[in-house]
C-alpha cells in the first residue's frame, strides 16, 4: 500500500466511526494503534481520550495539532465510507485533520535521526465543545514546546490553496441563553395574560439592531438567535419562552460592548412589557491570534512547498486552537478542501486530494521550524 493509499484508508476508517466530544474512545484507540505500529513513542499523559506522540530527540520542541471529535449530525453524503454511527458525522473534517497529522508523523519518523529536535503531535479531543485544548495543556502536552501549528480544511478554497494571516483570525465565541417570563393565558383571551411569545419576538428583532446600529460598521460582529422554544399546544399562551444564540467578535472591547447592549435591551423590554427576562452568558474560546513571525514562516514554507498562498479573511467561527496560542507562539492555517457544502452541513464532503500534500507540508513545516533560532 502506498503512502497516499494508507492515508486514505485511515481517513475513511475514522470517517466511518465518528465519536462526539469526550467520547472519542475508539478514535483514540485507532490512532494510538497506528502510531505505535509506526514506531512513534506516545507520551504517558493522563488523558481519557486523545493521544500525544513524539518523534526526534533533544531541543527545541515543535508541536503539531489535530482534532479528533465529530458532530451530532446525520450524514447525507452518499459514499461507501459514510458514518456507521447514527446521528454522528465528521461534518467539520476532523478526520481529515487527524489523517494529515498521522501522515506528517510517519514522514517525520522516516527522518528522525536528521531532525534538529523533537516534534510533538497532539491529537486533541473535544474541539467542538471548546474544552480539549485546556485538557491537553493541563496534562502537560505543551511542556517545553517552543511553537505550535495547526490547520483547518477550508471548503471554500480549491485543493492546492493555502491561507493564513497574522493577528486575529478566528473569533471570540460566546453563547447566550435568555428566558422570557410572562403570564400564561387562553389564546382567545390574551388580555388576561402577558404574552411571552410576543415579547420574545420583539426581543429577537431588537437584538438584530445591535450589529447594525450600535457597533461601528467596520468592526466584525455577528449576533445570531439560533433557538426559540415556548409553548406546547395551539390554543394556550405559554408562560415562558427560551431563546439561545451566539455572539462572535474579534475585539474584546466590541465583545464587551455588545454583551452590555444585549443586557440593556433585555432589561428595557422587560420593563416595557411588565415581564421578566433573564440573560446568561457562557464563554467559549477567545479569538485566535496568530503570531506574526510564525504565520509568515508558515506561509513561506507553503510557498516553497508549492501551495497557492493567500491572505486569509477574518473567520467568524471559533477554534479551540486559540487556547494554545495564549500560552505559546504559533500559527493556524487554512488548506483548501473544495466541498460544495460547508462545515457542519450534513452534505459536507471534502476532497481527499488535500490529505497527502498537507501531510508532507506539515512534516516539512515542523522540520524547518526546528531550525529556526
């Protein structure tokens, strides 16, 4: 079996057996088995799921990171290797990322004696719920590491293309949950109650004014209400309505300003309607901030490797890799996967042709990074 065929076989096996965040036990078992068979040494870290491997000796230490978890989505892609786990799918391409870094590990192992230090490869659980990076850091996965690199496939870019940027790249992520409490009543006698659905509807409309009227239009901000739940029958006004959604920003002052405005609008509408609105915020990862030196270096190596390189646009998605960059320098990059459907879509289908070149790129990137002063 050729190197490329091996990578495709691994990717398809991972794709057939996706697992949710912190449930990646079989995924972990497979990756450990493949790494051990290739002669990679595994670090004895206390991790229920996830694997950290290492190749080379001495200092410095450069890290590569892949994520291994999947999403609670029913797959709609008609391929022979479709998910066998109902309701779970690698709809973000973490199977691709893991395979790329497995390939890089094999290539680095082949020239281990020539490496000017060590390369540590992190197979991280729980990226989708933004908890895996902290777990690996707490377990010691970054100890002694000088710089770290990671990737995400980009369905909007053709295969053979590469993009990154210095500074802010992925967004601050916040989740909000609001509960509107009015007074229930018969739907034919709304005057006897206090319509929580009507108030919730006013609240959704008012929240959409924040980005367009309270934030400088040159700033990046998205505020989306993604879930509304209230009532259980057609002829009763419910007492409570729940709303949930997300805020995405790149600057912390904009983030804080929007959150204050959400709180003010909720309080104002509650007073106007003589109701109650509670607002709860749940913080995800902060914005991913690439270090200029390593982002430039990663792009230079991509040029040398033969990628068509470009300046990446700001990304409104969140990325747990941001947590690593709060501890050590490094860079996160995008590699084109040419999928007709985007990330987190049931029909997401990345082009597997990206895998083998990306594996060779990350092996080269790590090898050259070890030589940097």
